[in-house]
C-alpha cells in the first residue's frame, strides 16, 4: 500500500486501538463475571452447612454413617426439594474421596462421578474468594460452590457439595448478557474507540505537521538554484525531536547550498583558468612556431645577425612557455595536496635580502627601486623556507612588472600580537580595479589585452599561505597601487 507516514501511523493506531478495546471489553466482562461469582459464593457460603446440619438432624437416630443411613432415593427427594426452592443451585453428596454418591440430577446428565477435593479444602480453609470447583455436569467446567462436612456423630463421612450457579442459571445469565450487558459493553467500547480514534488522528495530524512541512521543503530543493527557500527555526531550547530534525535539515541544506555554489564557482574558475592558460600558451607558442618556421624556410637568405635575432626571440618565447608550464605544475602539486610544508625557523630578513638580489637586475632595467622596512632585531619565523621564498618571488615579480619606470616596490615586516609576523609588499603601480578584486586570488583575470592582474603567481601564493594556515590580502584601495599583506608564525 502506497500510504503516507500519517496514514500508516493512523492505520496502526486504529488497529492497536481496536485490539485494546477488544481486550478491555473482554477483561471488563470477565471482571464482572468474577465479581458476580465472588458475591454469589460469599452470600451462599453457609448454604451447604445448613443442609448438612439438617441432614444430620434428620438421621440422628441412625447408628450408621450418613451415606449409609440415607438411601439414594431419599437423597434425591431432599435435593430435589432444595433445588426447587432455589433453582440456581445443584446439590451433590460426596464421600470422603470426592466421589459423587448422591444427587438429584436427571438421568445421564452427570459427566463425571468424581470431584477434585483441593478447591473444597481451600474453601473450608477460608481462602480468598472466588474459589471454583469441578462441575459434575461438565467434563471440564468449574463453578463457584458451597461445601460443608457431613458428619455421623463425631466422624466425617462425606461432604454436602452445592454448585451455586446451575445450568439453568447459566442459560438465563447468557440470555441476559446477550440482551443487556454485552450490548452495553459493546456500545461503550464503540463510543470510547471512536472518541479516542478521533483524538488520536487529530494528534497525529498535529504531530506530523512539521514532517509534512519538511517533506514539502525537501521536494522543493533545487540544487541549481542560488538559494534554497527553507525555513530555519531556532533549535535553542527545543526538545521536540521533529523541530530539531527540521532545524538540522535546514542547516544541512544551507551547507549543501553553499558547497554547491562553491563547486559551481570552482568549476567556473577552472574553465576560466584553462581558457586563460590556453590564451597565454597560444601567444608564445605561435610566436615560437613562426620564428622557427622562418628560420627553416629562409635559413639560406638570412645573415648571421638576423638568424641570431630570430633565435633569441624563439628562445625567449620558449622560456616563457617553460615558466608557465612550471607554474602550472607547481600549482597542480599544491592543489592536489601532495605537498606539505616542512616547518623550520629562519630569519625573514635574510630571505628578503636573497630575494632582493634575485630581482636586482630586473628592477634596475625597469628603473624600479627596491626598499625594505625591517624591525630591529630581525624577526624569526617558523615556516617552509622554500615555499615562503616562492611567495615573495611571485609578489616581487608581479610588483616589478606592474610598476612604471621610476616607481618603488617596498616590503615591510612588523611583529603583531599573538605571536604573528606581518609581511606587506607594496608597489606604486596602477593598482587593482574594483571589478577584479573579488576573485583576484582564485583565478587569473585579464585586465587589458595581455596585461594580467595576478595570474597563476597569486593563485600559487594563496595556496602556499593556506598550507601555512594564513591568507593573502589586498590591503590597498582601487587604482592606488597594490598592497599585499600576509602573516606568518613567529619562531
């Protein structure tokens, strides 16, 4: 059956309710029957004793036992009169072994001629009522009874055994139950079951309302949408498991939405990186191919100077392609996670001096001054020396290339609170436009033609600093010179 959760709960609840009502009705009827038996047995407990005393008075002159002194026909007449006076009882004479030796039952109505004496002893011992004994007119039936010891003088010779609910009584009681008690019980069960069922269905409806709302929300989730329209109820102080589940699902959906947007952005960035790298590779490769083809076709007509010039240009383009391929390889290793920093303590001022020497000729060619502002004493940092050298190399390379003639590139080192050392690299170039700032450290961005802000160098810098649990920041205003800042752990 294709049923909803509310419908399944309601169906199970209805079945359980009907079963409980049936069990309750059975217990109620049984309790009424047992109560009736207890009352009847309590009221008629002395009936057998009265019969036994009367029987002893009647045979006081006989020297024999009661069972021998009273003939079966006399017993039948006596018991018949008693049963005529009270049709709800059946009277039997038992010997000391429980065997039926006298009765007024019709011929052939007795189903057994022996009565178990254990219930008789319990009743004579005044144990709690009701106590049921064997019914001689039934092979397995048991009924409440009254019993008394029959004596001859001082000697016990048998029992007067009185069944207090005769077959006639059972027939009348069954007819009355069918017409009154049972009908009342069934109607009360129907009324109670109906009221409880209505209340239960309303309660299930109210309880499962948050689940239905949550189900509707889950069905409306569209991972292609920028936002998921999901209510986010506060779980503070909540004890309702469904409300907590709804809140947890809201948080999960929000995180999935953020992750999905991040994945979409990463995929978009990846495609843009591939496009940009393809553009960057196509230009030097085309130039390299063109000059090599020229050398191949015009080798005999070119003089030594022209041949050398063409070879120099081709070599420069091949070096550019090589640097780009190396940058891609380095970025791929960092992104893959196979490279982990090997931390060591070193002097940041010594590293800066080495970087200055590396870019001294390039800065001189572009007439750019390299400046450093370092505290005294020189700070020690704990990081991967090779990776931090790559960070400074990429930042200085970008700064020198983007700084006009006569400009400056300055690095500043300062100790911060919390055991951190702040490093700032600033230039006097055109800066970074506002439109490019958001994704500056996530993908290469074209500014004008082949002039690129950032490129693979800043992507590599960002990844290296992430491995050092730090990050690169652009601290300058748009179009006012680029200022990059990051922090390292002090040694």
